[in-house]
C-alpha cells in the first residue's frame, strides 16, 4: 500500500502551501475585485453608497499589499509564487479598480475608454518588468534598490483625486475641463491624467528609491 508521501497531489494542495503573507496578498486582490463590483453596482442603480464602498476598499487593499511584504520578509518565506500573487492582486486593486472608478465617475467617452485601457495595460507591463528585474537581481544575489517608473500602488493618488471630485460634486456631467469630441468619439481632458500616469509607470528613466 502506498504511503502518504507516495500519493499524488491532494485536493487544494496549492492552498495548503500558502503562507500567511499569501493570505494578505489574496485579501488585497479580493478587496480590489470587491471594489470593481461596487463601482459596477453604482453604475446600475446610481446608489452612491456603493461608489463610496468601492472607494473605501482600495486604501484597505494598499494596507494588505504593504503587510504581505513585511510578513514575508519577517518570516523569511518570500517565494516566486508569492511574488506572482502580489503582482496579480496589484493589477486588480491598483489597475483595474481605479479604471472602473474613473468610468463610474464619468470618464465614459470613447477616448476616455482607450486611455483607461492604456492605463491598465501600463500597470500590467510595469509589474511584469519589475518581476523580471527582481528575478535577475535574485540570480545575481543583488537587491532591487529603486523602482523604474511609478509603482502601481501610486494609482491611489488618482483614486484620491476622483474621490475629491465626487465629494465636491465635480463628477458625472460636471467633470472639470468639460468634454470635447473628435473623430466621432468623446474625450474628457481629465482622462489624460490616466494616460500620463500610465506612461510614468512604464518609464525607464524615472527612478524612485525603494523603501
């Protein structure tokens, strides 16, 4: 009879391998996904509590993102799986969720949508580049000492801006700078901030010291 060590993989074996830090990482992703759903619900029935719920969840996701790294380093359990989980969770919480929030705020023109998609794409690319750099540094027994471009959690600056606009009534049909139309599509100039922020995330010349 085969011993327990000789048996094949058990059900949920991957989940059993998660460390405490991974639980916080997943919490980050869960909060980001919940925020997206809250913004979607706001778009359906215009009940503002759902908008503010989604907004409030994103800073909490940032706390989870900070804690997972601290816990992993303190417990000495950093792993490639944990790093990939962290990047995937960050894409949801600090890439997709802010874009969904911007759409809920009123950036719904055709050009707005393209800029928001570009912003999310830049976030994905930025995280992929960071992972590659981290792997290279680990192979060389070095340490990544600076971020190339804005780290993706910096998108909470955009979240804060949109929250202020919503709180002061400068959203929906009253967005700052109005709207312009060209090539059959609508652009709210405010959406350009997302394009600029996305470009800053993938910049190779902008270097920010890593704490």
